[in-house]
């Protein structure tokens, strides 16, 4: 069964990291009016809760910005996925639906202000996905692109044992082949945080993800918490 791991250099550089992980299977999904309504309601509630507060003042966002700077990425040029979603929501008013799996991830992401990644792992090499520093030789296929690119040396990436990159700049953007779709049936799902006291938030958020994925995508699998002290999780 697949596993998820923070490598030793990552936990050394980011000792406050904590993540929730789900590993398992889902069924092919179709649009759900009930989920659409729940997602829209969550967006309205999040907008009201944030109000006029600058996103940079949210503890979760601020901590991710600091993490990006640690591996030499300017966080206002390359925004963490959660901040990008909140920015779109507060400036545009809504986040359009994509598909059931992505919408569930985005719903929980804006609820907690934390990045959620839903990886389609049907082609995972070596049955292990890890967060690691890039050598610069790994292969990343951007969404919608036909040309492969390489991450910057020292950039934080999600990659498998064949050096296929599933996400660049930690939680900035997923790869073409790892993006969850209606046909996704094998997943690794993560939600991660760096801010003080995040353990409780992560535990609650991973429970929300499990409930939503079970109800709308027939998720079956295991959940766990990873951190610098416990860097790996497998089914």
C-alpha cells in the first residue's frame, strides 16, 4: 500500500510541520447538487469570518509564507494553494466548482486556511510519496502543458521514487498526472500546517476530509497524522 513521508532534511528545516494524511480508494464521482450547495455555503461563511482582515494576518497563511521564504521562494509571487484560494474568494466573491474531489479539498482548505492536496496516485512509482528538497533533476509536468520542466534545486517538492514531481513549491501547484478528476480511484490526500498550535486544527480538518470523501466519493482507507517526530504514514 502507498505511504507518505517527510524526509529527514525537511523535518530538520521545518520542525514545526504537521500534516494530516488520508490514503485509500474512492469511486468514480458525478456532480452533486448537495455538495455544490455545501461548498457555496462554506464560501459565504468564510468570507464573513475573514471580513476585512488581510490574509497575511491569518496565522496559517503567515506561517506558510515564512516556510516559503525558508526555501527561497517569494510567497507573494508563488502563493500557497490555500492562500490563492482565499485570495480568489475575497477578491472575486466565489470559487467555481471543478469536480467532486477537488471541491471537497477546496472546501476544507478555505475552512481552515490550510493547503489541501488530493493526489491521484494510480501511477505512483515505488508506492511512496515524499516531501523532499529537489535536486533539480526531477520531472514535473504542469497542468495543461506538453513540456516537462525541472524544479529549482533546493525547492520543496512532493515526489515519488522515480523522481516524478507531484507538486512544486511544496503546496503551490500539482502536476498534470496527479490532479484529481472524476475518474480518480486511488488517492493520497494531505492537509498541512506550520503555525503554532496547528495539531488540533489538523486533527479536526482530517476528520472533515474523511467524512466528506466518504459521503461523496465512497472513500475507503486510513488516516493519520505526520510531523517532525512521526514523519511517515502508511496503510
